[in-house]
């Protein structure tokens, strides 16, 4: 039996050296915070921040006023970058001179886009660059040239002088002669007084042949404008226009834009369906139709008022089945719905 006292087993082993029980935490009491704790320091901070805000706002307002009303940022120069000599930069700059003096920072580029598109539709793309402090630079990309153009026009003949015109003219001469006593008798005989001379001078020759149309050659761009300042491109097809009464001028819209889109769509669709190229087009604005010239001098008559896909599909269905590819034809008329009319060459319909 041991002589020492046995140590009782502990139920709790403290982490620290002392293993006495942890003292109870006193319940926390919420402390009442005073609104004016620390005096009026919060008011000083607020006033300091407000001062900074006022100063920053004032500086910003001065900068805006300076940028908006200072002549330093007024547009003084508008220049057009000429990539080719065919661009008439002087006429374009004259149209844009109305924007000289505007503030370049707040100036909207859309104004220049709209002006160029309205006045110069031959440009497909317009790029506007602002060069501070006072210059605007413009880059222009022209519409692509798609064909050579041949236009034929006949000037209207002057109206013949009728008997009524002769009577009024003769009466006016007689009245003028009677107003002056010294001119009671005309010193020069009036050739209009002779009826035979009058009939010979003003009678039209019914057997006279009509005048020959005058031809104009130029280029045609994608939006239907005539371009005269470039040489003929033999690699492009030719579009002919007949029946004009006046000569066309440079940059004139000779074919409406919707008709140009119709033509280009029909050409591409015909090539995809038939596998053939179009060599030329005869455009008839009054009849609202076009004649596509294919190989062997064959013309396809297509109406501009009907869907070109329907007309070309109709041709594709019967072209080989009816052996039209083996015939010597002058033209094939596709304008009538659900019908295909063709004319052999040198026949009565080929006139």
C-alpha cells in the first residue's frame, strides 16, 4: 500500500497554466452616443467637402464655356482628301462651307454625311475626322463603276409656223408701219406677204426621214449616275438607253436607284440559274422593261414591274426542254405571265 495520497482525477484541463474557472463576462450596456460628439468637427468636414465640390463645379463650368464659345475651337477649314483626280473636291467643299464657324467639339458628323449623300450620291462611303482645334478632314469612297453607258437622244423639232402665226405676225408688222408717218409704206417688202413664199417656207415635207439619234458615251456607276470624267472600260458590259429628248450631263441620275438594284439582281440571278453571262442591256424607261443581251445576239425581254426571278425561272424551265438553245432566235419575251414568246431571226416579228 503506497504511502502517498492518490490525486483525484481532474474533470477539466485548462489550456493555460492556471486552470481555475473563467470569470463571467459582465453584460454589455449600450452606451448612449451624443449627436454632437466631438463638437462641431463634422460641420467643418462637410463645409470643406462642399467647398471642393463648388470649386470643381466652377472649374468644369468654365471649361465647358471655353470649349463651347471660344473661337479657338471654331471650324476654320474643311478639306477633302482626294484619292483620285476624278473627285471634284472644290465643289464638295463649297457645299460644306456653311459649317465654317461651327464649334468643332459639339459639331455632329451626321450633318456632313447628310449633305454629301444628298448633293453627291456618287460616293458610297464617307469618313469624317475632326482634327483639333479647327479642321475637319473628309475621306470619300466612290460608288463602283459597273458598266459603260450609251445614251441616244433626239432634240425636239421646232414647231412649224401656222397660218394663224403668219396672220398675227403680218398684222403686227402692218401696225408697226402705220404708227410712224415716215413708215406709211414699208421700205423693204415683207416676204411673208407672198402666200406662195409662206407655203414654201413653212410647209413640212411629209416624206422627210426622222433625224438620226445622237449618241453619248460615258460610264455608269452602281446608283445609276453617268460618269463622264473617266475613260471607257472595255472589260465591262454596255447599257444602252434610247428615246431621250435631252443630252445627259455629268453625275446625272439617268437610271433610278430601284431600277439599278433590279438590274443587278436580275444579272446575278440569271448567271446563277442559267450559268451564262449577260453581255449588255437595253434599258427602256418609258416601257419600263429591259432587254438582256446574251450570246449569239439573243435578247431576253424582262418587265421591270414583275419579279425577275419568276421570269427567269420560266425561261430556265423550257429553254432546253423546248430546244430553244438550238434555234436561231432574235428575242425571247418573258414579260407575259405564264407565257414564253420567241421570235426567230429574219422573220416578220424581227424588225
